[in-house]
C-alpha cells in the first residue's frame, strides 16, 4: 500500500509521513514550506522540530511553497484570518500534482485543508482519510459559548467559513471510497 500525506502547514503531518516512510508505505509527503533540520535558516528562526523536515523525508517530500510564502507575506501587511487560510489551503490543494495522487493507493488530508483533495481522490477512485486534529467547529462553538470565550464566527452564520470547510470535507468523506 502506498500512502500520500498532504498538508500545507505543520500539525503532525511530518511525523505521520516519517512513520509511514519507516514502514515502507509512504508514496510521497506533500507540504508547504519546510526547512531541513539543523539548517542555518532553521536555527536562525528557531523552528520547532514539528516545523522542520525530518531527514528521513528528504527524498520523498514535495514542497509547494508559494501558497505558504504568500500567506505569510499577507499576514505581515495585516491581512489574515480564516479567509486567508482558506485561500492558502485551496491553492495548495489545487497545486498537488495529479500524478502524485494517482501514484497512491490512499491519500491522507488534514482538517480544513482537504475539501478539494477529497474530491480529487474520489474522482481517481482512491481511498481518502481525513485526519481531524482539532475539535470540529460546532463543538468548539458550543464550548466557547459554555465558557464565555469569544468566537469569530457562530456555527450556522454566513461568517462561519471554517464550519463550511469542515462540513464539505465530511460530505466528501461520505462520498469517497473509505
């Protein structure tokens, strides 16, 4: 079985990819901007191990850097929030080469960055796994309300972009070959 792991940012995607590589199951790891562990720039930026690229992944990692770099530039000039992350994530998903998807038996995507990827996997007849690393939006909103924590959007409102993304990902899972 060949597994493709795709994540535009960090979370634990690199650790998952490294474990799959050690097991001989990793087809490819597709990610955003990552530096090699111990590189001069990584040391200068004091990057955590999660942000740095595990050396075992050197030969099987494809970096799609432009969406991440432009998102960081946008943040530097004061533009940010969920809309920016949605744009970055959508662009990243569209830039994953079709041949990388076709070479895998299973494609792993991560929450809020996989709604397009799930559709593409389904179109190719590939199994798709959605890794939910965070509590779903509806539960977060309920917890925030219970404890009086301010939220940027309320589930079910027009401004709940994150909720819409999560709903679409889950809908795609229902349609995909799981």
